[in-house]
């Protein structure tokens, strides 16, 4: 019933009350930026990299743009020519129970609960432009256990493609999360064999202190979240842990993102929304490929050479 209602809301079939959802800020798409990296030497965004359908944490901008970003740039706007390919998203349609808007002063999505949805409105988040234009952010296989792979997939308007924005109660402020349907939660709880998180946030595998193992019925399809596709090298993580620090999110550059229980705050990624505007600039598309190749090499080198000073930065 919940899933059917969300689907009706997404396609505009629900008329119970006027919508209080405002996603007009992203009429030309939005850059979804990891908040922690906004003032870093290379801001990171939700994206796909130059190929593939799996969702990663990738560099937002072309090299020459990063050096000229001004303080507070995230509260303004960006143009397509500044941003690397497959980093542009659209938000909506959304359910209308509750309220949702982007705050212009800090670029956070502000969500408030509705009568039927305590986690607030949920929206489709779709690729904007590129080879996968119109494909939806998707929890692979409707997986409800932690560690679900995130990808873009043709839109089906089901629960695992509808995402809410954390309001600081059910999920951290700035987080993006899927909500497991009530009937699925009841079924799992009635079986009494496992604990199910009601909300699954986009997160970084291995960043939190919790370790997630596949459920018994998932042995055949389990994904090893400890591989280099998902986590940085162990010695880098251990060095941070030994110093009592949360590993910096930059270590997850070009790593695949996964679903994490929203209660695991260290692993959950907080995001900001930066709209696109139109502006004409000359741009050689081949530069994107060069950037990804070079940044991948730099990241590998940096994973070996991060200094003690960098690791001691207050996070």
C-alpha cells in the first residue's frame, strides 16, 4: 500500500492536499556535493565517473575550475562547462506529504514530515544529460540489508528509487535515504530473525565503526564491501582510527557508494544541492577523460602519501 501510494504521488495521481514541495531550484539540474569536501582542494560529488552505471563519489569539477572557486560557492550555482560528465542530476517528481525545499543560505535540503510520511517527501533522483539521461538513482535489487549497491537504472517509481532528505531526526541532516516500506518492515520483524533499519542512507563502506555482513539468504548474491572498489587501503583507515579521527571522505574518491543504516552517522554522507545555470563557455570534452585518468593516479598516490598533518585535521 505504501509503495503504491508513493508511485501515485510520483506520477501526480494523488490530490489529497496541495504540494508543499519546491524543487524548482534545479530546473536545469543540480550538482549533489558531499558537504565535507566543499572547502577541500577537490570537492566530491555524487556521480558515475566517465562510464558505467554504479554510483560513486567523484570529483565535481574540471581541474582549472577548482582553483577559482570562491568561498561559499555552494550557495550559488554552477554551469555545465565547469562540471565533469555524469555529475548532473534532477530531483523529482516527489511525493507531496510534508514539505521540502532547498535552503539558499547553506544549500541544504530542508525536509519536514507529513501526515503519512514521518521522513518527509521522497523524490526520484535522475541523471540529467549524458548517455544515461533520465535513469533513476536505484538501490540494486530492492535490497533492504546494509551494503546495497547504488546504481542508475530505468525508472520504475518503486520504493527503492524514491529518496528522502534527512531532517535530523530519522536521518542525519543532509543525508539522502531510501525508506523501507511498512509492510516489508512488518514482515521482517514478524519473522523475528533479524533487525531491519527502516531508513537506508547513502554512505561510504568501511568509514563507520560497524561492519556489515550479508544475510544468510544473500550468500549467493553477496558483495564483498571490503574490496578496493568500496574502501580505501586498510592501513590508511587504521592510521586514522589510531589517532581517534574519522577517516576523511576524500579517501573514498572514485569508490562505489552503498546503503548504510542512517543510524551509522560516521558512514553516512551529508550532501548539498547546487543548481545549474546556463552560460556559454568553450570546452573540449576530451579534457574530462584526461581529468579522470589523472585524478585516479593522483588518488592512488595520495592514498600512500597522505601526511600526518592531513590526518590530524579537525573533521
